[in-house]
C-alpha cells in the first residue's frame, strides 16, 4: 500500500516538473520574442538611417558630377564661340592690321604665282603606264593653286597667332604684379590698367590699351574684359577675367586674389618649361628625321648631280617630289602632334 502511494507521488512530481519546465520554456520564449523584435526593429531603423545617409551622399555626388559636366559643356561651348570663323577675327588675333579684302587679294596672287611656277616647271606629263596616259599636271597645278590661296596664308596666320600668344603669356604675370602693387598703394584698377597699357611692350600693351579705351568710351568693365578674352582666348586671360568679374560683383581683397593668380600663372609657366625640356629629345629626333631627306638629297647632288636632277627635270620626278612632299608634311604633322602638350 505504501509502495503504491509512493509511486503515485513520484509520478505526480515528475508530471509537475515536466509541466513546469514546459511552462518556463514557453514563458521564456514569449519574453525573448519581444526583446528580439525590439532589437530587430532597432537594427532596422539604424540600417534605414545608414541607407538614407548613403543615398543622400550618392545623390549629392551625382548632382555634383552633373553640375561639373554642365560647367564643362558650357565652357567648351564658350571656347568654341570665341574661335573666330571669319578671316577678320583671325587677322585680329594674329595682330595683323590689314583688311580682309587685302588678305584675300594677296592669297589669290600667291595661288596664281604657285600655279604658274608649277605649270612652267614641267613641259609635259609623265610617260604612259601600261598604255594609260596619266594627266597629273592639271592636278598638280590645281593643288599648288589651292595651297597658295588657302593653305600657306592660313598657316602663316596660325604661326603668327601662336607666336603672339606665346609673347602674351610670357608678359601676363608681370602685368598682374603691376596691378597688385598699384592696388596695394591705393591706385584704382583702371589706372593700373592704363599703366600696363603705357609701359608694357606689344602685344600686351596693345591689348590693354584697347581694354582701357573701351572702358573710357563707356563700356562696362565686365564687357570690356570679355572682349579682351575674345581677342586673346588664353587660359591666363580667362583666369584674369573671372577674378576681376567675381571681385566686381561680390567684393573682396583684389590684391590678394590677383597675387594668387600671378603665382598660379608663374607655376603654369614653369610647368610648361619643364615639359618643353623633357620633350626636347623627342623634338630633336623629329627634327633630324624631317631634315634627313633634304640632307641626303643635297649629298647626292654634290656627288652625282645628274642622278638627282632627274627629279627636277622630268615630269615623273615632279610627281615623285609632289608625293614625297605630301608624305613629309603628313609625317611632320603627326610627329608634332605626338610631342606637343597643352596645359
């Protein structure tokens, strides 16, 4: 009897312990679930905030890139608009004080002269090849006329323009230093510009004289500066125009801004000279390669003149010279593009 009661109590105790364990397990799980959910919500909010920050940063980055791209496009369009399409603007940038009519008359005279020289240089065309007569003299005469009318005059204008720009760049930093010292001593900006126009040599003095004359005739300083940049579309002049335009609109320390600009221009000049020194070897090689055919031709002429004179006396030789000149010009142009650097 006692053993049966003890067995009942033992089974009841085990059942109680099992039920209590199940209840504790269920109760603990219920208590952990809200905590877990709270942690998940907190982590979700933090993650959302992080994602929002990343989205905002990426959006600002995209907006900045779009703005920079737009500014580049505007600057490129403005630069293209400043490139003169008519011959009058090109003559103005080259510093030539001649009328377009005079230029075209001289170009036509040069084209006619080259055509006449080409016509007189050969009495007959080249011999037939495989029974086909080659009429290359008319093509050579037309090519010489076109080169004299359009090619050589425009090449001369480009050469004079680049030489003028090089002189302007070399003088521009000194002109800005004059403005800085004048502003620090109390002189107005227009008076500093007049000093540069009087004291500086051409082409800088000529351009600043035109600038001061435009301002005296009633043109606004901003428009006069834009006209200066249109006549001399150099990066240094563009920086100068931007600094003066911003200072006129928002104020500020003009001497400090122009002093920093002068430093930047001088550093650009030093970088340009460094690049020139580093590319001197390549330029020397290009010059040797370009002069080699002429040197070889001269040596052949000194040793056996009759051999080399076939190129100048016969029409076939004229054709070979014409083709060789074209190939030489193409090679020199390619080498020039390979060793030229813009900063």
